[in-house]
């Protein structure tokens, strides 16, 4: 029996996986003892809230994700993350400054996710969202991007950035695109026979169009690697 | 940018049926909203987007819509002279709703579309998905779906290569 592996998921990756009808990839990996963890705030966002909404279309993804939770493919973990999440929120929202004012970059849900990863010592985050991923991996790219978009000078509070970098040190972010690519390597698309590579290509493009923050050249790179 | 100045400019652009002017104004309000966020500026960014959209549709200039267009124009004029211009926002939303109801073409109305568009722009500008959703009240799923069909992800380079990220994934998934 393979040892258990844990991946912490944010709402963006689960939304794009259900939007692409690829949430069964999670089930596929779960058979090899991979557990996908979510904080309560993600459960509320992707299941509870959509199920309460008037627009029935939102319930389609929520129902499928609810089933994944019932089958324990997705596992909600409640941990005491309130104080650290608040600290992370305060830090991330006082790293970049425009016209002397702090730019509020992330919300409490995203801060909670990082706090939970730290608390549970989970190093792999499944996240399709772009900004939090870049804050973890390449914060200065965000600075340049903000300057280009907002046409103002962006100042960086180096102390806060360093403190945040210390918190996320060792964390690795993967996206649903990589999840799908590894599933391909492990036979997820084998039913498609000679067309399995074509299916991977289609799945990666669909994932991108559903909001996974991957560039076209990165999709090409993935397809080049996956022979 | 002062709220009254925005209403002056918005009313002028609408009076002249100048969609380009309205779009430029919307761009400026968006940047202002991102840098110094306030609920009021956000509402104005949505309104300027909606008005820009209306002005870009020639069908709204036909006699069929004259009364509705005049009603929007008059409300904008009232707003720019009002003590509290923002108090006229619900009226403007109602008037735009009436204009749309003459010939509905989409399931979602212009204001809903405007809020979604503004949310996607905040996300594209560099704010997180959660923050964009929090500011605008638009569900993350809607923003993601919209953003995925734009070129916004092409603009930002990352420091982690695809090979490296794939390696992370293989390790995490037991590959």
C-alpha cells in the first residue's frame, strides 16, 4: 500500500476541475492514497454557498464536489488557523503600496489556506488562482505587473515580504494542469487508446479556458514533455 | 477623481453619445478604484462600463429607445446636480433595466455583466481571485470562467518552469 499523501486545495482548482468535468482525476489519485484537503472556508465557498444560491446552474458543480466529500476524496480539515490567517492577511495586504496606501491583494480565504498548509505541514498546494501563487513564488513579478496595469509606482515593504516569504518557504504550488498531466502519465486517459495524447491536449486547453492560470506556451511545454 | 467630476464627465459623454469617451472614463475609474478602493468608486466603474456598453450599440439610438435613453440622460443630469449624486444610482440601474427589457438578448443584465467584467479586471490587474470576488460580490466561479477566456494569464511570467512544477506534481502524487 502506498503511503498517504496530502495535497491542500484552494477553491479555484476545484472550480476549474469541476467546470472541465475532470474532478474524477481527484478520485483517480485517491485510489493511490492521495488525500485532497480543504479548509472549511473552501467547503463553504464551493459547496455550501452555491447550494444556497437561487441560480441552479451553480449547484451542478457543488453537487459533484459534495459527493467527493462524502466519498472522502476531498477532506475538510478544521484546524486552529484564525490567528495565523489574520497575520498572513495583514502581511500580504501590507507588502505592496501605491500612492502610499497598502494594496489589499488577497482575501481571508486565501490567507487561511496558507495558514492551514503551515499548520498541517502540507507542502503541496493545488491552486489555479494566479495572484496568491505568484505571491508565494515570485512576488516581484506581481510588483512589475501592478505597475504596468495601474500605471503607478509600487513600493514594496521588504520586511513584510520577507516575513511572508519565511511563512511560505518550502511550499510548492501545482495547478490542475499538472494534476491532469500526471494523471495522463499514470493512465487516466488510456481508455482513449491512440487518441489519449489528443485527449490530454484537449483537457489542458479546457482547463486553461476554465480559469487555470497557465499560459499557452506552458501548455505547449507540457504537451512536449508528455509524449 | 471626485465623484461629482465623474458624473459631469459621464453625463457629457452620454449626452454626446460618445462611447469612446465613456470607455476611457471607465479605464480611469478602474485604476482609481484599484489603487484607492472604495465601494462608491467601484459602483461608478460598473456604471461607466454599462453606459459605455449602451453607447456602443447602435440599436439603442433608434426611435424605439428614445424615451429610455432620455430617461437615462435625465437621471445623469439630475445626479450631477444632486447633493448626493450616488443616491441616483438605483434609479439609473432601474432605467437601464427598462431599456434592456424592451428587447432582452442575454440571460444576465448589463449591470450583472458589468460587475463580472470589473471583477475580472481587478483579477487581471493583479489582485487575487478572492479579493476580486470580495470587492465585487461576483462568485469566483464566474470570474474564473471569464478570466480563462481572456489573455490575462499570458501577461505574467513565472519563475517556476513547467518541468519543475511537473516534478513537484509527480512527487506530490506519488509519481
